[in-house]
C-alpha cells in the first residue's frame, strides 16, 4: 500500500486507494473492517439509527431490548433480558 497510513504494524490502517479503514488488518476489504472484538457501552445499529429498517444490539433503551429489528419504524423482532 503506497502512501497509506499504517500505525503500529497493522493496528490501524487507512488504504488511500479504496479509502477503507482496517483495525487489526493490513488489507481492509470493507469501509471499516475490524479483526478482533469490538466493545461498547451503548447501542450498535445496522442501517440508519432513525431509518425505516434497522437492527440494534445492546443499549437496551427505554424498552430494555438486547436485540431488536425494526421495519418501517415498527418493532418486528426483539429479545429482552
């Protein structure tokens, strides 16, 4: 990778050709690719946080869900503690 950024032997990589970012990989193949565990203290959303379709993990929110899938802003599937 020419002219890219590579910190601490592939701990954090930015590929200048694709614009992809890698954590724990020298050759990311997605906009953000993480090799290893991801930790967080709030929710992780796939899709738009406020969009018609989304899946959320953790966080709980006011309803206490551990996992939820919403379609057209209506909760379709959920798992609670």
